[in-house]
C-alpha cells in the first residue's frame, strides 16, 4: 500500500489535510467526538459547531471543515498548546505511534518559532497558531490517520506549492512563504515550489504536520493501482485552480521510478590509464554509474564517450572532476527517468578454512522471482585470502545465500 499526498497546485493546510482524510474515508464522527472532548484542555476557547460538508471547488466535489469557535485569547505560549494536545491524545487513548506523531507536530511548530525569533522554546508565543484551530488540526488529523491505519503505510509527497506574493501576520508583512514555513521545510527532504497565485498556499500548521507525516519526496506519482482518492477543500477560492488537496491511496507496483542526471562528454586526447583513474574517482564521489564507450568523431578521430549517471546534488562535484581530470571543454547534462527494481541490502558472517569473512549482497524481487548479487569486493577479498578462484568462491557463497534465504 502507498499513500500519495498531492499538494502541487493548492498547497496544504491543517484543515485541508483533515478534510481530505475524511473524504478518503476517516470516521468523521469519531474525529468530531475526539475534538469535542479535547476542547476543555484550552480554556478560553469553545467550539460552537464542528462538521464536515461536501462542497464544490471549481468543479471538484470535496470535503470542507466547518468550524465555528468562540475565543477570548489572542496569544498563547507554545507550551500551552503543546500541553493541551498531549493531554488530548492521552485522554483519547490513542496508540503510541499516534501520540508520538502529535507531539512531533507541535514540537516542530514551536521549534521553528524559537529559531526564527531567537528565543527559547519555553518562551515561544503563538499568535496566529494560538487558536484552538491548531489543536483541532493536529489532534483531528492524528485521530484520522489512526482510524485509517496510515501510520503503518508508506507515504510519499509530491512537490508542495507555497504560493507567492506577500503574507501579513502579527509581526507585519513579509514575502511568502513566511519564515516559519521555510524553517519547517529546511531540515526535511520535501520539495517546495512557488507559483503566481500571490497568496499563502501552505500554512505553518500544514507544513509541520506534513514533515512529520512523511520525509519521502517524489517528483511524480509512483507506479500504482489507485484504490481511493480524498479531496480536502481550503477556505479560499482562486481564479485559475481548485483550492483542493488530494490524497491518493493505492497498491504500489513492484517497480519504482526515480529521476537522475546524465553527464556526457567526448574525450579524444587522454590515455587509458587516466580514464581508469577517472572511473574510480567519480564512483568514489557518489556517482551511480559511469561508462566509457569508444567511437569515431569528426575527421575520423577516435574518441571515448564518458557517460555518468548521478543525482542532482552530485552534478557540480562530478562536472569539476571531469574538467580537471580530462581537460574537456564541454559537458552535456540531461534529465532521465528510470524504472528501478526495489532492492534491499543484506550481510552475513562465515568462517572458512579458519578465516572469518563478512559477505554483503543485494536482494531484489520481481514477479515472484528473487535475485541476489554478491558484492564483488567481498568476493575478491575472500578469493585472495583463500587463494581460490573467484568463480569457485561465488558458487559456494550463492549456495550459502540460497540456503539462508530458503530458496
């Protein structure tokens, strides 16, 4: 099972995420009952009405949170909100994973404000986040996730739209995204993107919940069979798009996709020794693979095409190495999507001829067939230590692995 959160267009807020989970099938009565029990932990705030209703957002039927409250406070300490949330999840008897999630969410919100304002976490004051809305979002989403059993599932997130323009809040006006949102995403792997909406599309509460729900970014939908879709509506209306967060639940196919960079350059004036050194150095720098192909270029010149596969973060380092080691005057860079078979790393220890060895191997499975590949360095070390041919060592180890794996 895989859960895909899609905030590419409309961003994410706490009420949008909660509404999308209800639209997906979370028990709204259980959520409302839990929130109603929790309001006593925030004196000065009263929920007059809470419900979820179907609404049209530019042609998309979605679920919207209806919340009417009375409050006589405009600011609260972060630790007051935290205590109320922890008291709530404890009273509701939620499991440990759910309680931990709720605590991490409010801790992230407090920590972001602490870093921005340069004050201790104990003295952080919330203004916009001081409302009971924050408790409703975090506790309500925690109940919904537990109800749907999503804490046990793989969750991935597409790029998050944060909007553009400016945002006004208790400290004045600043460019959007606000500092709290940037701080929350700073230490996550999730990707954000702006657009021309000139509005805040991702709120600090939505961001703090999201980074604790998943740290698995994807650039596009995984290969999956779609089982159900949840649409959660935001309060604002926009001209060019539906203000709706999508959550998709489905069965993930046993093939994954990722995106890599392809670096290519033609080299016609360096020796084979230099190219051999280049392969080792670039692999040590974190390339996924490197290949060198002989060929013929203009004027019948013999050449070598160097082709490197790497992640985005490795591009600058590898480009520098290609230039400094080969003197090339140009490098072509392109994006490439690839299908990859999921694999896992395994190892075991064994003693042979009185000598101990650690053997590492990768295991993959596709259409019911299991494959494994032993790390060549381990084969080589064992071959040298025992003075036996690599092919004999590999044959012996494959039998050992098949026995251990029950194949």
